[in-house]
């Protein structure tokens, strides 16, 4: 379990992490989301003692990381895939880590097999691709068979097979009762992998919720319904937790809080003919963008120039 209480980190006048309170519980995959510059990497570095908090605290299984006598067996972390000596082989890198904690050689061989790097285990790690470096970093994180696993952007550089592998690995680790804390910019992967989400922006906590609740709060599963008597239909559908919107005089209503099936049954009971009944689901990416739109530090802008714009911008030359 990871627990942060009023966790804060300042660099001069800049506050990178601003009084974060959250708990990452065992038995579930918790996604750590936020725009670039939101403070995710700084938070993860403080969890494993690479950065000291300016104030507040963060513990792993009830203790600060530095207080654990065998930290590699408490929390396995991947923060930078290439944080290895380039001249060492993958096997020697893992074996040197194992020796510091009295971990047997057979465990080194197990994580090499688990991460699929047997074919390159005796090659110099400095020549690895980004994806192979990620696999080696994950092998190092799992080396101590820790109860807590923390991975920063683990799918970077992985091919589709590798993405599927890490997805299954994370869910399997959580199913074993471990604490799994993973950051990613790939919302599609988080939607498939994570059960719980912690979302930050500009160092502040924006959401501590489930994937389903975040999508629901962003208008997820909105049902578009059109009927012969929209006024009556609105009355029939109204109830606790139900939100109904629609333009005056229009047959169409937007309904959240009821499934399409429930709407169809209620309309049938009231004798209201329906012309349309469709569900529009909001993706996790859309919900995330809506939640963090005011906390994005760097905004890009796309300018589309037409042929007319180009012609107008070009100076007209005179004939000699």
C-alpha cells in the first residue's frame, strides 16, 4: 500500500507537487494520470526516496522507503528504462541487483523468462532498443518479488504484443493481491487495465475515483432519445440521479442516469412512441481531457493554411 499525506515538493518558487493526499490499495491496478508537467514523475521519485518532500509524507507499507531493510523486496519500481550500466549484460545487471539483497540466481533467471528477454540476456544492455530496455527495467522491478509495483510509462517502446503482455502482467499482479501503481499517457490502455485512477494537474489532486465513475461524471453513457411527446417523456423519465437536457420545441432529449433499455421500457409503459434511442459512450480519453483542460501546461496549436492563404502570403514579383 502507498499512502501520501499532504505530499508537497517545491523547486524554488515552483510547486511541482501540491499537498497530495491519496492511497494506492493492494489488489487493484491504480492508474496515475495527468498532463505533462503535472507532477507524476516527481511524486513517484518521492515514493522511492529519490527526491525528498518539501513537506508532507509518503509511505510504502507503513514505512518511508528508506526505512525498509530490503527495499527491493518491498517495492519494485521502473522510473527510467535506461537507468542501467550500458556495458553490462542484462543478466549481469539483474544479478548485481540480486546480490545486494541476497536474492538467489534462480530468481534472476525467472524474471528474465517472465519478461521475455532470454534471447538477449547475455548481450550488453546499452545496445537494447527502448522496448527491450523497458522489459529489462520491469524485470528489475519484479526481481525482489515485491508486494508493491510502481511503473512509470511501462508501455513506451513496446510493440503490440508487448503492450498486451504488460496489460496482462499488471492485472495478474493485482489479482495476486499486490499494490500496482502505473502511470501512462495511453488512455486506451488505462481504460483496459486500471480499476482505480488518481488524476493530477499542476501538482494538485483532480480526481481519486474509478474509471467508470470518471466517465460517468463526464456525461458517459448519455442516451439520445426522440419521441412523439417530449414533454410527457421528460416527466416519465425524471427521477433521482437522472439528468435530462434538450432544446425547447425539439423532439430530442439527452438523458444520463438511465440506460437505453430503461428508457425504452418507461416510454412503452407510458404509451409514448420513440423515433430514436441511441447511446453515446464517453471514452476515458474524453473524460480525462475534460477534467484536465484547465491544467495543461503546454498547449499546441494547429494552423491550417489554404491555397488562397499561401498565394496571398507570397509576394508578387514584377517581370524584368
